[in-house]
């Protein structure tokens, strides 16, 4: 009996590993493409038409940081008359609205305890702009979180990609507090990897990228076609990306447009945020999964992007959750001696250690590649860069229990306090 269970557990975990390898083998191609794209020189740009933009910031109790963001927007090397800043102070109980207004933004306050979330705040402000500021004829809308900071060339660089015809563009996401601890560094290193080893190769292969939370630009015509911001699942960013890809839109990436954001630093904050993300990914798959599968086999455009999005929003979390549940059930059965206890516990322990070793090794390699190639852009001491590369796999592996719990738990949006009030000069 024990030998049979041991064989089953080992075979099951090996099957899970092979399944992952099969589904995500294309990410190896992404890394190779990214290496080449990093070495290629940027093509000479013709004189670019400077578009007029509205910057929208959805803020909830962000009085400590929002002034720094607005200042970084005001300091852009881009015609000031072509940038208007709009802040929606969403259910705020502090001085966010006053601080934003004093910094030079157009501010509106929103109080709605029933419709909670960034998507509702964005839609609220977009409708105000359409009603009160339509004469300004904005060509695009930038979306930022209140804790962000923009490099001084950010809008100039994004405008270059916008002028190439992309109607949705994401950018290079760096961190204000990479050096704070292993949790903030785990987030930051993943976002750097996502930018340069997922979105960059997507761009190079003429596939579609995806927006990630903040730091993106959307064409005004697209917002008008959609009837505002209509995406209100727990992960409105990936929902928006998937919906546009299904419509045939190609989302672009501008690696020369750099912004910084603040990452959570406590495990409790991180746990709840990533639980929301995991639940949101399940929601997106439930709503759009069938159409994404159809897009792979029947779509005329973005067929590979549909596959890429399915791999992004579902399998890794779902399969990891199934794996941990199956291993956990056998482990409990062994503890209660419903099966051969000692043999079962030993077999599962060894199988889980082997699985952990493989996962750690793969994630360490991804983190190491990203750390080495982005070394000069990471605002952190050298020894911490190395240390946080070692802890990065532990941070990522904690997604596995989070994903398993998200399958069964009701999750609501909760704000995360931002307290890192740094300027660009502080980062430099």
C-alpha cells in the first residue's frame, strides 16, 4: 500500500512539473528574444506630434504621497499646456483632495460605499472629463496610482510609442522601496521581470502586451468606444487587457518610459493584496476564458495573445492549487493513518521537497537574470540586490497557498496604506 501511494505521489508531482514545462516553454523563447531586443539600437524617430493628455489619478487616503506624484508630472520634459492632471479623491477621510488641489491638480471627491474599487473611481472621473472638459480634446488618458513617481522623460517617451499607432501602452515599472525588505523587493523584482522579459519580447514579436495595475496610457477613442471604464472585477487591469485583446487590440510597451511605485512591506498586506489578485484572475477566467479559448482556434487576430493571456490568468495558479490540495489531503490521511501513515508522510515530504527545489531553482534563475540585466536601474545596495535575488523564489512560492485559498474564499478590495514619500531626487 505504502509503495503504491509513494509511486502515485511522485508520478502526480512529476506530471504537474511536465504540464508546467509544456505550457510555459514559450517563456524560454521570450527570454531569448528579450536578450536580443535589449541589444538592438532604438530606431531613429521622426518628428513626433505632441498629443494632449489627461492624467487620471484615483486616490484613497493618499495625502502623504500624492503631492510627490503631481510634482513629478509637473516636471515632465513635455509641453506643460498639453498635460492636465485630474485626481478623484475616492472615499477619502484625510486631506488627499486638499493636497492634490494645492499641488495643481483638478480634483473631484467621490463618496460611494456600495461601488468600491479603482475601476469605479476611474469611470467617475472619465465621465466628469467628458461632461466638463470635452472642449480640451484630449487624445489619450494616462492612469497612475497616487504612490507613483514619473521619470522626467516619461510622457515624452510614451508619446513616441503612442505616435506609432498603439492605442494602449504600458511602461517600465520600477520601485521606490526595493531596498526596504524581502517582500517589497519580491514585488519589485517581479515587475522588472514582467516589463523586460514578458512585455518586451511580446512587443518584439508583434504580440500584445498587458497592462499591470498602473502606469499606462489609453487612447481617448478607445475609452469612448467602450463607454468609459467598464471593468470592475477585482483585477480591473488584467480584465481590461483581456477584453481589448479579444477585440483585436495590440497593447504596446514603452521600455524607455520609467515610473516608480511603492510596494507593500508586511506579509499581512502582501497576503491580502495577492489574495485579491488571485481571486481576480479566477474571475477574469470565468468571464472571458471561453472567449480566449475560442480566440486561439477561431480568432483572426491575436491568436497567440489569447493563449498567452490564458497562461497568465489561470493555469499556474489553478494547477498549483490542485497540486497543494492533493498533496495536502494525502498528508492528512497519513497523519490520521487512513493510509500507511509513515510511508505516506515520508513519500509526500520527499516529493514536496523535490518540487520545492525545482520551483526554487527556476524562480532563482529568472530573478538572477533580471537582477543582473537591470542592475543599474535597481535603487538598492549591491549586497541587498544579491540577498533579495535569493529570497525572491520564497516570495513567489507563497503565491501557491494564496491561490489555493482564493479558490474558496470571498475576497473584497481593501486599500493599502502608502507612506514612502520619496521624490526622484531621493531615489537618485
